[in-house]
């Protein structure tokens, strides 16, 4: 099918399609030359493209070196102009990051330069970390292009090797930008109001389309750029320029608020502590995967949890630069005693359930004040966030199936539980 499409494009294109090699940071075309540009840039050090290419390059060079002598003039693929963030013994992560961001910015500026006025550019982006997004947003804001739309499209294979065990995305965001006049300055307080209005509509749409977890955040971020990308810069009233990091902090707050309400089907969201909200959002966004510390920190921050104060003391574990959230089976029953934090109570109850200690479950729920709708709805919501294969989900589902007896027995003993069963 792909071959057929390519053949058609080549046959019908006027003037004929042609391919050539150049660096995106320095394109050999005059200003205002193209109607449209489509690009799929690399993301930091996600994939070592040039090194991977060497494997094929050495064979292609033997087969096609005579046909394309210029393309195969070097012994291995050229590496010096690659837009990538490789660290080396001499180059720290900070230097590598700056190099990548500088080159990305330069390539977006090149797009703006060679596009015709009102020309369209589509940039594909699918980085799961917000750091990747900050880079692309800052580079776009600096390029002069105006973002007019963004769409999530399912592009990644679920069974992909790298998707297993990691918090991978199923979708990529297609960012649509135009070479057109931007509004000079957006004031942060007004942009925030605009963002709130815009996102509330967009989030309803994304939710309705069944986009969930980390993909939901990324699609929301993509959509938020439509708002602040209209301005040359966004400033607060004290004259500080607001860069992507702060804009995204605000977007994340709006999105987490929306997501918690939706996951819990409204109603009880207000009764959850920040820590229990964080647990729910973590499971919803990343399932049982571990994530980079900075990602988890930002998620925590959006619900008012300071991750550094809770790791290794609660269900949050830090291992090198990664954060991992413990499930019930990874917790120690004795350590959970005495806590009335909802997650802890849930984990304690699940461990007791596993041991068949129903009487103790009722005691714990009543003693901690969690013999309530909120508790069971919370348990249900967590179960819905997890994949079928998860051990935590199986435990939760077993418990939720058996809850009727616990509730009716508990209710018989006089509880404040209302009509969760119906
Ligand atoms: C995300 S991949 C694009 C993959 C492509 N859409 C595909 O399906 O094969 C990013 C690509 O950008 C290329 N790249 C890196 N630095 C570049 C530069 N300076 N100029 C042009 N391309 C570059 C990488 O080699 C890599 O192939």
C-alpha cells in the first residue's frame, strides 16, 4: 500500500518529486519558497538514529555507493550536525541538552524562513516527558511560527519493545503552525483565563474520544499551545517573560483537576487528600510503570504534593533518577497500621482481603472513618485505571466483587454508608 502511494506521488507530482540531503538547521532554499512543510523531529536522546543507521549504511554503501556517491562519501553516517542530545565523557547532560534545544530552535527558524507567507507547517511530536514539550514549545515560540491547531493521532504500536515496562504513549501530536502575524504580547493573567476556557472545551472532546492517561496530558499540552502560541511572548504584569515551563505548570494543574473529577465521575473528588489524588493520577497516567523523577515531580506538584518530602516515606519510592509507586502487595501490613490516609487504608484493606480477614476489614474501615461511598468509589476508579494484567487490579477487582457482603454486614452494624451498591 505504501509503495503504491509513493509510486503515485512520484508519477503525478509536477514538478517531479526529488530527495536530497541537508541539515534541517541550514536548508539550501530561498526565503518564502514552500507552501507546506512536514517534519518529524528527533527528541533529545530518545533514539540514537545516526548510530542505528550505521548498521544499514555500511551495506547500502556497498550496494548503492556508485549510484549515490555523494550520499555515501563518508565511512559511516555523518554525526556532527545531528540534532540529538548525546552525553559523552567530555559533554555533560546540560551541554547536550542545550545543544539539542539550540539546534531544534534553529531548524524551526529555518522552517519559518523558507515558508511562504500563510504557508503551513506540520510538526509531529510524541515525547512522553514534559521536558521534551518545553523544548519544542520554547523553540516554536522563538521561531516566529504561530500554532493554529494540534491533533493527537494514534501512531505507536502497543506491543513495541520500548513500550513494554515504560510509560509509553500511544499517540503522537500533530502540531499545525502557520507563517502569519503574531499578536505581540499576551498577559499571563488573561492567557490563563483563555487557557481555562479553551481547555475545558477541548478536554471534554478528548475525554469523549477515549484518550486517557499520559496521552491525555500530552494532547492537552498540544492544545494549550494553540492559545499561547498566538503571542510573540507572554508576560506577567511585572514584566517577566513566561516561558514554557510555567505555562505548562498551569496547564497541568487544569488537566489534573479535570482528570480527577472525570475519573471519579465528579462527586467525591473534593474529599481526596493531595496524596490520594496523586496516587490515582499516577496510576491513571503511568499505570505501574516507573517514571523519570522530574515527570513524577511535576504531576505531584499539580495536585499540591512535594514529592521530595514523601518519597521513601509513603508509597512513593525513588530509585536513582526514577520514581516508582508501590502497589498494595509491595507494602508491609504493619507499616500501614495507624494511617488514615485513603491510599494506605485501601492498601491495608486489600492485604487483609488477600488473607481473608473480613472482620478486620470492617474494623479498619470504621476505625479510620473510611466506611463510605468515597472509599469504594476510589477503589473502583483505581481499578479502572489499571490494565487487566496488573496484580493490583486483580486484587482490587476481587475485593470489589466481594464488597457487597462487607457493606451489608457493616451496614447492619450501623454505618454511614449510603447507596454505593445501587
Ligand atoms: C523522529 S525521526 C523521524 C522518523 C521518520 N518520520 C520516519 O518515520 O522514519 C527524526 C529524524 O531526524 C533526523 N535528524 C537528526 N538531525 C537532523 C538534522 N540536522 N537535519 C535533518 N534531519 C535530522 C534523524 O536522523 C531522524 O531520522
